């Protein structure tokens, strides 16, 4: 079992600082996505922690079948 996981340039292990993975529950619009990502990055990295942004492009586990699920795969990848 390895004790190091690398995601792009972020190295995650028990011996490194805590990596924060945070973001939107579901992607809604481009402006909101960028704004949230920038604010989270600034706050988290100001504390010296690595940051990985996450958001869902298709949130299938909604309480109502009529709820917004997200932009879908193509648009979601485009937004990222």
C-alpha cells in the first residue's frame, strides 16, 4: 500500500499538510463556478494547505426527479 497519492502537482500523504477538496455540490453557471473556486483557493492556500476544486456535473441523487441535476458531461468538462 502506498502512502503517497499524486493528483497533478498535489501530493497527498499522511506526512504532508492536509489537502482540502471542496467546491460546489453541482455546477450551475460559469461565473459562479470560477468565483467559488477562486475564493476557496485564496482562503485555503493562505493557510498553507493544498486545494483541489470539485463539483458535480450530473447530480443524479436528487430528492425530486424535477430537481436540477447539472449541466451534463460535455458542458461540465467545458466549464472545468
